[in-house]
C-alpha cells in the first residue's frame, strides 16, 4: 500500500511540474520565446525604418499578437508602424494602439 501511495505522489508531482511550465500569462516557455523573438524583430524593423520616430514605439507580443503603443506625429506614421509589424514572420495580428500627437499638427 505504501508503494502505491508513493507512486501516486510522484505522479501528482510530475503533473504539477508539467503544468508549471506555463508562465503567469498562460504562455508556455516555447510561446514566450517565440513572442520575445517577434518583439525583437518588430523593434528592429521599426528602428531601422527611415522614419526615425518609429524607434520610440513600444512593442509587446502576446501569443503572436503584437501590441503597439506610444505617440507618433502623424496618422501616416501610425499606419506605417502597423504595416511594418505585420511584415514580421510569425505575427498573426497587430493591435495598433498608437496615438497621433495632434499638438504638432497645428
């Protein structure tokens, strides 16, 4: 009986450890690596773009969805940032939360 109880405890520990491979956001370690790679690629693409202001855009990726935040001077730059992010391999969706700074357009 004691051997059966030990086996049951070991099985429960293995089960807990297997589910413990997910982060607090529900992403697996592999998904987290994928999202980090996408974020890095999007940031590089924006920073390397001829429009220097796109380097100041914040980028976060969750489950292959890219979230863009920050302030850009024009609506054209907002649209350009979204287009560039969509060009990165692995991106399924782009949530463009960029704000246009209307104070510079007056």
